[in-house]
């Protein structure tokens, strides 16, 4: 772990913690590495979602009711 790393306490469901420990041991990586990788992945997905929202901001909106009506009119419901 680098000198710039920050420490935090995370509480896992016991079965998830067990799976993480087993995965870490079998791949010679630490639980911290897996957690950091998962958080990076989640943040990257959020960034992609925000970019997609920005790209589609000018698109017309469709209410839920309009969507259901459209699905029904096309025989999907």
C-alpha cells in the first residue's frame, strides 16, 4: 500500500467478506486491491452514465404514461 493511501473501515456481509478473502488468497492479491478495483469500476460507470446523460440532454422526453401508450399501440403490451 502506498504512503498516500487512506484507511477506512468497511463492514461486509459475512459471506461477501469470506468470498473476498478466498478470492484474494487464490489470486495473491489483497482484499483492499479488490475493493479499490470495484470502487474504481463503479465510479467509472457513473462517469459513463453522466456522459451519456449529457449527450442525450437535447432529446425529447417521454412520460411513463406515454411510454405505456406507445408500447400498447405497437402490440408490446
